[in-house]
């Protein structure tokens, strides 16, 4: 006897379930692959971000340095110092404070011979250092007694100020004191002291004289542009209009004798 025939309606749901399971597994595989690709792209972007930032910083620094980089020029200045290289800044540096350097000044300054400077080497060097800074040095002027007299002499000679000094000590240890007197007020306004051996004193003066006296001398030059005060001891005579003298009478003597 043959077995009973089963309907085909039972196999159809099984096949549908198998197809649905296969489709679900495929969808899960595709989702996992997309997540893996997204993670890979995120890692790549994170790895390339520092490089792009460093490139941007490099471009920004290059633009900043091109705007603030100094110009280097060589040649002669005033016919002297051949081959000396000078640096000229094209613009100010935004991230650095400018150096506190007093620029060259203009004006006439009397340099007196220094006390105990037997050969006048120190006073001569001081005058040369001031001339290198644009100052016109005047010598041969005699010292006076009071601040008022110094002010009057400065007014007559159109002086900015006076430089005086003295030396103390020996060859191993020399103390040089240099004073600046204002021509506008007639009083001492600054003093610089240098202690070195006599052999090293010229080098010390070359390095530090302008640093110590430059600011005060700049103020003295600015004060020299102000109107000068007249001295109370200055004698002023207002002669007025000159009188016309009558011609002498040639017969006056003969009339007097008669």
C-alpha cells in the first residue's frame, strides 16, 4: 500500500521563512559593513586633521613673517663703514615690544675738560661719542658760577646743555663720573658713573655712555626748543629814539671871549 500524499502547502511557508532569514542576514551584513566604513573614515579624518592644522599654522606664520621680516641692506653710510650690513625694519613687530633705544639727537653741547684727566683722553672720547649721536660738540667755553649764568650762556650760544666730569682712582680701578647740565634750566639733570680699570674704561664708555645719558640728553634737546626765560641779572637798556644834536656854532668861542 502506498503512503498517503502530503500537501505542498507545508513546504511553502518553510521556504518563505528561509528566504526572509537570508534577506535579514544580508541586511545585517550590509549594515555592519557600512558601520565599519564610517569608522574608517572617522579614523582617517582624525589622522589628517593635525596635519592640515599644522599646514594652516605654517601658512599663517609665513604670512606674518613676510609682513614683519626686516630688510637687509649693505653698502656705505655717509662714505664710511664700507661693507657694513644694516637692518631696516619694514613694519613694527606686533608680538614684540620695541627696544628702548634713544634715537640720535641734534643740538650743541659744551664738553668741559674733565678734572684729573691729564691728557684729556676721556673728555675727548666723550665728545666723539656724542658727535656720533648727532650732537654738535663745542669746546673752549669757560665754566661759570651759578645755574642762572649757565642758562644765560646757553641762551647766547644756543646750547642744549653742558657735559662735565672728573676721574678718581688709579690705573687698576678708575671711577669716572660724567654729569649733564641742562642749558634750559642751568642745573644738573643727570649723572653717570663708570668704574673700570684705566685700560678698560674707553670700552665701557663706548658701550654704556649713551644708554645712561641718552634719555636725559633727549629731554634737554626737547627743552631747548621752549622759549627761554630772561635772566633777572641781565641788564637791558631802552635808549629810546636817538636825539638829533644841533651843529656847533663856529662863532660861539669868539662871542664868549668878548
